[in-house]
C-alpha cells in the first residue's frame, strides 16, 4: 500500500522495522529475513493505538517512513479493502515544486481553447500529482488493487 501511495513500482530494496525486528522480502544480493513475508500479517503484531513502526524504501536514498497506528476499527464502517485517510507531501518534493507544477497546470488551462482536451494537459496533472499528495487518486489505486 505504501508503494501505491507514492507511485512506486517495487524497484528498490525495502523493509519494515517492527518491535525491534526487520521484516521484508529477500532478494538475491539484498537482505535476508528470518520470517516468511507471505505468512506475516499486520494483525499478527497486535498493535495498539499510538504504536509505531518504520518502513524503509530505497536503501541508497534512505526514504524512511514513520508509521503510527492512529485508530483500530472493530466494526467495519469503512471500505472493505485498504484505504488512505490522510497524507502529506511526496518524498524529496518541496513546496516550490508544488507551486511550480500548479502554475504550469493553471497556465495550460488558461491557454486552452475549445479544441483542448484533458489528454492535452494530462502531463501537467501527472507532474502535479508527482509532487503533491493526492488522497483520492491513492484510494482509487488501492481499490483497484483489492478488486
């Protein structure tokens, strides 16, 4: 889910660090892990609200994500699959990047005419999504994943 949120395609080594132990999928030339990643589930850790763990992606760039359990729902009042409730920013993107991409999109819209289609400005939309967290788009990708 984290890779979907950030638009990554499993191109780099990664691991979780939970309760003092590393978990992940072993790759040739990479780290090895003592547990079978296909037999470990989040429920196995019996998290409490406020518990934290980390996810590290791309060991060369050291993208470290601090994950906190904000709520545990016992009654299913939410979508049946995974969903994102909040997010902020993208790795290595600055506020300047977001403003610049927003202005590029606005210019494309202002300079459009009757023959302009969404496809014509799609590259500006995608560039903005690359630097600004888009929860709605993330949840569409997560829903597609669980279908």
